[in-house]
């Protein structure tokens, strides 16, 4: 069963992990401006952590910089 989540304009019907739900709640509480890129980076982090993917930190940072569209982060 999937969750339907609505927070600050974000709607999803895919199955969210506990980590993703807690992060979305935290964003909502802090009044942080939600962006697709921020959520994509959070999802990437959750995928790496929950599936124990052996990827070097430098590669993770590079991928997140690509997601953010910020080459200066690498």
C-alpha cells in the first residue's frame, strides 16, 4: 500500500520510507522552502542508506551536485 503525501504542493502516491516521511515532516515544520532538487537529494541519500549501496562519498557528492545543478559543489 502506498502513502499519499501532500506537503507544500508536493503530492506523491509512491510508497515512502519512514526516512522520507520523517524528512518531509521535518521540512514542513521548519518552514523550509521545498524544492524538487532538495527532495531528490534526500531520496538519493535514503536509497543509498537503506540499500547499503557501496558508493564513495565523493561520488555521492558529485551525483547530488548534478541533481542540484550546482557544479561548484563538487
